[in-house]
């Protein structure tokens, strides 16, 4: 999708515009101050163009002619002269005095960079005679609005967050990245960049680049190979260079208990400087660094790696973190250079950090090590940085073509998510040794699971292998196939009968915790979030129902946002990629390929749905199913999205989402898809099919031993049928003491209270549900209680409903805008969100946002409650 031309249209600068226009109208001047890239010039030009030409005569200058006042009066011809001086920080004292002399006859607008004012007179002019308008960098929300204006549509949340973090809200950098990248329309606009460094970056960072001395070039080359760079290595390359680069704003030191390392101050600055590093310098510096670290560069025995088995892959049982994680598909590429950012083994951060950096050094200078050592290094880093691992293994495969090299390469490609190339490499591999055959079976099993979404078939690939790693992988496959009880017993037996390495144990414990959460058992201790992304997401989802962890904390626990990684500079590509194969390989595109940068969108959407933010939930679930990278609980996100859309009166769109994104055998939460089908059928009025499907969901969860989702399905069935008697009520009573999830248990007890028709009890449950952070459920019970209450208590229920729906009292009641009334009227006629978006020529997400505000203002929860054609009154 091309970048939309926006001219000088202001984006998210309306308050600043109003300040400048007010100053001009009041007969004063104004100084527009902002750092480089904040858009001072574009802002001043846009404001100047909004001044009525009939009243103001605007002159734009970058230099001051001597007969200035006469020139301005001649141009004005009876109008008020307005002088715009761009980049006024370059002016000297004499020019500043001349500007001061123009006041108040001339309205003055100047733009300048604070901290770069060369003239004392100019500083006095700004301080004492002009109003000051400071243009700050965009925050995340403003970045999203700016992207929407530039792209002609709303960008997906992870893309907004990614570009905001990479640009620090700098509009100029944002525009440069968007102009250079490409967009994918998948439930929002997803940015990706297949061309490497945007050509404008060196120009944007020309000032920083100009201050780098020749003596600092080797340190820049070392940083281009991968960050962080140890301060000791920088001093070895060029003594004093680190201090100079820090003073110049190029690097920032980070000191831990063990040592000090260097990072780029800005990842785009790093990409710009990396683009200017010659390949020969990079290769020479890499070789020098490897020579310096020769004593420990390839020493694995100190960490128990059993080098005797290294080339037969039998030591893969020593690296089972690869077998237990979704990150083997490249999920956390943004964190490729730091494990501590993801909470992975902080006590061993220094040990786990070095191999990735060392692998990138070897990638630039592969002749510095033997092929076997490079393969072991690639196998070791492929979970943290699958792209570098694939490049490294690919080089060795091209050089030797051995089965071991091909298996390492195929495994790294599988981690990266390049399944077609992995399969091609695997077909050419003739495994001979037992260790090679085990490795080939594992790679084929992972391909069956991730590429084909077939965990049952993946289990068949390794059915005859009984190693600890395969047993651990099998427990994860059982979890992915929707069999938590079997997964729990498999993982528990493994942990009871063996003493695996810490990383291995973390992965198995994550599977056991996730399976236990589905079974209704709270985990005794939370495993490290990065041990397995799907298992972590399941535990976080269960924690939302439990209420033991706040919604925001649960989402953050599944995958904390990490700072942007420094750019990689391999200059090579590995098969089809999402993002640049060169010096931004570990940058924006790799971050996007890694999925949601703020935790799984599926869990975040569910948290929003629980607290009544329907529009936010729909947006996040759309991002989860449209994410071009791997996403935990994608099938469940599609099912929850379809359920929500059907409840909002759009069953056709819900059915489309379910058919497109919920296919395959990866169904972690048993019965979620069947429950979604039941909701769609109910929305269409097909209650027979709805009853059949919800019974299927209940039975599926029951057979899998998943008590938590089974209780959820039972509560849903009771609500739809309006009947909480018989087998449904009996089963809810059985599960309540079993499921250790406080919120869900409260909702189940409230559901049973419906059988007693006690208004006071139902209102009490409504209040407790509201206090537990379940406003939508509390509304339903308050509505059920109202007809059973006395007049006094009925008013109490009405007050509770108004509070839960965010609806003010009659005196402060909000009314609909013209657009909201238009959207509400179309929704009341039965049109779907997509049909409304087509008719009004807006995005589906815009329609959803309008409807969310309509529901809040009118105090309704679905389009069925809308009256046709509400009166449009502007707020």
C-alpha cells in the first residue's frame, strides 16, 4: 500500500497550532521550538498556510535582508505582515536585533532547535518577547494517529508500538521508515521493510556521523556486528573511543554487577552508522575480536556441553530449551541480543549473552573457526537469534554439505519460521548415525506442528523415540492438541524421574503449569515467561479468571516489552523473510515478525473483554489473528473474536474469521472453537445448532480434563438457555470446588443463584462481580435482579448499571455525534461492521470504535438494543 500524500496537513499538532494562531491574532510573535526531526518547518509552513490570505501577508525567510521592514510592508499592501523565519537558531546577534525591531508591527513566527541557539540576543527575544510553542516527540497514541494519517488507515497495534520505540516518537524518522517500508493489510496495517536500511537514514543522522573520528571507526564496526559490546573490547580496539562516542551521543554504557557494555543510543542511529561500515573493516574487526576471545570462544565443556557428542546431536538433550519453546520460530527476534530483557536466567545473563554476539562475529569472519565449531555455536544460539543461527549453519552447509550441517540448518530455519526452505534442506539430508536420525525426526515433528498445525501428526514423527527431550516435546504437543490432562501427567512424570538442566526444567514446568491451569489447578510457582510462549500465555489467561494477577500484569508476564535490539549487519538473506535481511535484520522487521511486542494479543484481548472493553478486545484479537509472525493461542484468539463479533450482531463476519483462522489441530483451550460456533448459531437464531455445539464444547473440555474451560462453557450454556437446572447446574456444582479460579468460581456461583430468583442475592453477586473486575457479567446479573427488587433497591440496581456502563446521570448524559448517530442507525438496520465501513468509506476498526462509544453513551451492550436512526446531536 503506498504512502498517502498528506501535504502540510497537521497531524496531532492541533493544540500547538491553536497556540500559534492565538499569538498571531493577539499581535504577538511566537517561537516554535523542537529537536531535530520534530517537524518544526513543516509545522510552521502548515500554520502559515492556515492564516487567512485576506488579512495576513506571510513571508517565509531563511536569511534576513537589510531593508526588511520596507519589503514586508510592500508585500502586505494593507494587510498584517507575518514573517516566518525557519531555523532561527543559526542567526547571529545582529539578525536577532533586527527581528526584535520588527515587533509589534510584524507578526513573527520563528522555528529553532532549543539548545542550539547561537545568539544571546535571540534567546532574549524568545524569552521576553515571544510566546513559546514546544513541539515534543509523539507519544505512542500520537504515533498511531500520525501513522493513520500517513497511511490512510489504522495501523496494527504492534506495528505502532514497534515504530514508536524505534523512532522515539520523532515524526521525521517515522515518516522516513514508513516511506521506505511496505504495508500489509491484515486486520490493520502491518509495516515491514524488505530492503534493508532506509536510504534517508545517513542523511537524517549526518550530524552524529560527522562527529565520529577515524579512530572511532573500528568501535562502530564492532557495534555494527552486534550489541551489546563489552567496554573492554571497545578499549582494546580504540582506547578512549567509548568515552568519545558516549559524549557525542552515539552509545550509552550499561553497567551490571559483572561488567560494562555499550549499546546504541538509538537503533536507527545504529542502522545509519552501520550502513557506512565497509565489509572489509567489519571482517577485520570481527577476526580481531575473535582472536582476543580465543581462550573461551568455543569452550563449551565449562558449561557441561559434552563436546564428545557435539557433532552427533546426541547432546541435543543438553539443549532442550529449543524443544520446549515457540521462540524456536523466531518469536523474540527483538530480544536477540539480551536474554535478561525477557527474564531468561538473569543469574547467567553474561554467559548467555556472549554466544549470540560471538555467533555474529563468526558470521562476519567464518574462516576463524572450524565448521564443526560453527555448527555447535549455531545450535546453541538458534533459540535466541534464529536468523544468525540459520545464516551461520547455511554457510557451513554450503561449505561441507554434511548431514549434521543440513540438520542444524533445517532446525534453525524451523526456528526462524521459514518452513518451506527447512523442508527443502531436510529432503536433501541423509541421516546416518542414531543421533542424526533423532534430530531429523525432531525437525520433521516441529515442521508438522508449526507449519501444518498438526500436533497429532507431529507426535507420530517421534513416537518411537524415548529420549528425555522427545518426552518433553511430546508433553508440549499434547498441550497443543488440547489434551491438558495427558500433558500434565507426561510433564510431571518427566520431572519426577529425571533431573534435567535448569533451562530444560523451566520448559517442562511451563507445560505442566499451563496444563494444570486448564485443569483448574493454580501453578505452585510461575515458570519463567520465556520458557514456552504458549504455555506462558495459557497460564496468564487462567490468571485472568483467577484474579490473582492483575490483567496488565498477566499480559506483561507472558512476554515483557523489550527495548529495541541493535541492528545486525550480516548483509545476507535466509529464504523468504518478513523484514530486511541486512543491517536491520534484528531491528523493526524482525521485531514485527516476532509477533506482539507487548505480550500476546490474544491474552490482552481477553483481559480487555473481561473488563468490558469490547472495541479494545476486538482490535487486539484481530491483531492476533492477522499477525504475520507466530502468535500464542492464535486459534483461541480467532474463536474469542468470533464469539465477540457474533454477540455484537455480526455472525457472518464471525463465521468468516473462524473458518479462516481456526483451522488445524492446534487447539490449546478445549472446546473454544465449538463454543464460538455455538455463539454464531445463536446469533443467527439457530438455537438447535447452538445447543449441539455448546454441548460439544462442554464434552470436549470434560474429556480432556480441562475443568476451567468446561466451567466457562457451562456458564455460557446456562445463560443462553435461560435454564440453570438439571445436568448443567449439577455439573457447575461439581466443578466449583475443583476450579481454583476466583473470578470464574464467583461467576459460576452467581449463575447457580439464578435458580433461586432472589433479587437481593443477585444484586449482591452483581456488586461482587463488579468489584472483581467483570463489569459485563455484573451488568447481566444486575439486570436480572432489577425486576425482583423493591422500588428502593431497584434504584440501587439502576445506579450500579449506570456506573458499570460508564453512563452519567440525566443532567450530564452524553449525546451522540453526527457520525456516531449515523453508524448507530445503520447498525440498527442489521448491517454488519464491514457493510457499514463500505457504505461510509471508513475502516472496520473505525466503525467498531464508533459503536463502542454509542454503546457506552446509550447504555446498551449490543446492536440489538439500538433504536433505528437515533437523533444526531453534536457533543
